[in-house]
């Protein structure tokens, strides 16, 4: 007997997507890349861009706050200023890595600000719906997280439309804020480069470059508390399923 | 002449998903709901749960840090403790709203901790790959944002599998951390309730309840800087496309 669930209604079969639809979602998740070096000049049609923005706008938001704005940047002067901020920050960053990694770091291409036809800054207006927000009363960062969810929707929709996105975070926060004239209450969450690409990398670039390996997912899953391993049959079966990596149809696989 | 792009290669038609695949992604984005009151007791199969976790694990992460862990919670004692933390925080929250909204707030169902068969806490280990992380040298919050991207992947994959997710943020951070025995360096990002549902709401509950309206997306898009409206033909066409709400095939529409 399960003390915690006495609702015996059954879920509707229609709630689950059909295989083609599921494939579309998982394909986007597994083939999304952080694009830096493969941008093309090809113009992005407005109907494509509007669908991607529409997807971002349908992210979850705390208290239905919708704290995001989307600043679409094509002006060469603005892009140049942001690129200068990147160049400075990138030089500063080099010295932060241990000596053995500095050379490798220097050779990584980490942004496509100028080459991508459109840059977009997704922001969070912390005052959007007043001081008190449902769900933000105790965790003040929830509005920032809502805007991050918009970024991820944007990224996945772009991938489905055949567009690459690169998130540039090696920037000085104050320069970014001043360049885009953001008010005090508005936080820049993500500075994104958007464009068609020559190709999508098969794997994340930092994985291919042996900067870091993909972590085995079964080592990231615990039960009921930090570090607690599977103890009952059901928990052990989940770990086994994660290890086997066989729970997707072969065609789904990244 | 475009001074910034001299790459004249064309994108491959195969980069764009076919219509069925795009539909799957957009369907998940537009039909995802923050579920509180519709959870069923139905057991979640391990292969379904493992696919959702696998999707979360393929979120973008700064410097390929993969800072997330997934704590799967089915233990009634743990759920009860979290629910107690919610109850306390919820009572405190009531008094924070202006008088006219307090009654409405009290009547909203804001969590499904006990009824949902599985709770999952997605965390961020800020020390995962050492102190210096590519892309986090200047924006220290990037690892937190990576874990939020994992939450959004989790949520979308769950929807495609026919499962509802509710994000509970009306909790005391310290109680959550203590209950799950999280180390100092680990931040709880999202406490999620997961389960099959009796039905998915057509619209977000706070929209249906007239707590707040959906914002018109065209009012959230600016160009090259905060508050700057469309000035050229292309920018005006984007705003027109966003206003028309006609850029999706009718069948895609939320």
C-alpha cells in the first residue's frame, strides 16, 4: 500500500507523444551544440527567428512573471564593442588557468560574435511584476532561472530550425550592461550568437578536444540524499538502465 | 555589402528538422505545464525515467563542467520533511502579498510533493571541475545557469513522455540543503515533482486564474539596445511577424 497516493485514475495514452514527435524533441536535445566557429553569413528569415523567439517566450517563469526581454543585435558598432569586451576578458582569462592548460585554452575558438549574422541578449527584469512574486518569496534567484529556461528553449528551437547558437560568457558584465544600456533592474542572462552553420559538430567541442570527458550519468544519480546509492530493486534497476544506455531506440541516439 | 560576413558557404538543408520533428519539439515547448494538482499514483517505468535523466544530462554546460546531480526521492520521510518546509514557507509568503491578493494566493495549489510518485532535486556542484572553468572566469553564475538548462531539458523530455513536472520553489533553502545532506559546495537548483497526470491544463494556471496575463511578445523584443524599437524594414518585419502570431502552421499552435 502506498500511503502517499490514493488516486487510482490512469494517465491518458494521448499525453505521451508519438515516436516521431518524441524523436524531434530528443534529436534537438542531443544534437544541440555550442557553436563558435561554424557560422555562415546566410540571412535568417524573420518567420524562422519569430518562431524561435516565440518558443523562448513560452519558457516556464516563476509566478508567470515572464521576466525576459530579447535584444536583437545586428548593428556592427554594437557587435564590435561586445567583441572588444570579449577580447579583453579572454586575455585576462588565459592567465587564470594553470600553465599546462594555457596553450590549449588560447587555441580554442570561444565565440562567433562578428561572424554570426545576429546576436541576441536575453535578459531578466527583476522588477517585472513588482516586489512580491509567487515562488520567489524564498528563493530570490528564481526569476534569473526563468530567463535561463527561455535561453534553453531558444537554443533547442534554433537547432530544430537548422540554426546554431553560441553562448558567450567571457564578457565583462558592466561593459555588456553599458553597451546595451540596460537599466539597473535588468540583468543580462545570456549573450547569444545565432546563425546557420557549415556543420554541426558530432560532439561538444570541449569533449572532442579532450578538455574534459562526458561524465557517466549513473554516477550523477543518487537516492533520497546526497551520495546515497541505490538500495532497493527499483533504484538498482534505474541505475542499470542508465548504465546500459539502451533505453532509446537506436535511431534516437546522439 | 556586409562587412562582417565574407563566408558565402550555404547551410545544409539537412540541418533543419523535418516538419514532424519540429512539431515534436514545439509541441513539448507549448504544452509543458507547471503541474501542481493533477498528479496520479501511476508508477513511472525506469526506462522512461532514464530517458528523461539522459536528456537532462545533455544540457549545455559552461566549460563542459556538467555540474549537475540528480537526487531521486521516493522515501516518504524525506518527502514529508520537504512538504513541511513548503508549508511553513507558504504561510510566511501569504503575508508578503498585498491584502487584495492574499485570499487568491491562499487558494492556489502550488505543489504536489506528496502526491507525485517521484521528487527529484537537480543540483549544481560549484567545485565540480576545479576553480577555473572556461566561460566562468568572468560570469561566476554560469554553472548555476547550466544546471537550470538541465532542468528545462528534463521538463521538456518529461512532457514528451507524457509526464508532468512541477517546480517547487517555496522552500527554505537551508532546510532543503540539510534534508538532502548537500555539501557546502552544492547548490539546490530545482526541487521537482514528477508524475503522470489526470490532465494537462490548456494554459498556465496563473494565466487561467487571471493572476497575470501573457505578455505580448512583440513588446519584449528590442533592437541593438534596451528600449530601442524597430527602425529598418527587416526589424519592422520581425515585429510584424511576432504580432501576427501566424508563423507556425495552424497545427503547431499552443
